[in-house]
C-alpha cells in the first residue's frame, strides 16, 4: 500500500513531525502521548505507536520526496515480530492519519492511498 502526503514542504513537515513527537508536544502546545520517535540501527528516525498492541510490532517509516513535495509513509515490521497480519499496516496507517490530521493538518494538502 502506497500512502502519500502531498504538502507544500515535505522537508519541513517531516522535520516538524519528528521534532514534535520527540518533544511530546505539537506547534500549538497540544500534547502528543501515543507516539514516540526512535532511531534505528541505520540511524533513521521512525515513529512508534506507544500502545502495547503496536509498539512491539513495528514502526512508521517516513520518506520525503523533495522533487514532488510529498512524504511517503509505510508501516515496517520489526524483525523480531513473529505475529503479522495483513491488516496491521491498514490499522497503523489509520492511526497515523488520525495523528497527522489532529496535529499537522495545516501542512497537508491531501493524502493519497494507492
């Protein structure tokens, strides 16, 4: 599943998402409690939903495509996760959409799922 966020500035949006999750508060002072930013072994910053149901399964990987001003988001299972379900990525993308629209809607022109 290809999840794409069209935005005026992919670089700024990705940075703001990572910074706000790291600081546990968005630009409007609203708390962010259910997401955590972690750094992978490859030095990539990813988002983890902090509930027990999802934290041990995987993370949200955000890539930016500067040439198209878009972010591409996907759910990635941790290698240690043995219980995988074809619906997991859809649940996590739904949770990510909720988070994105609640805290960063001013940066989003549209979301495309292909």
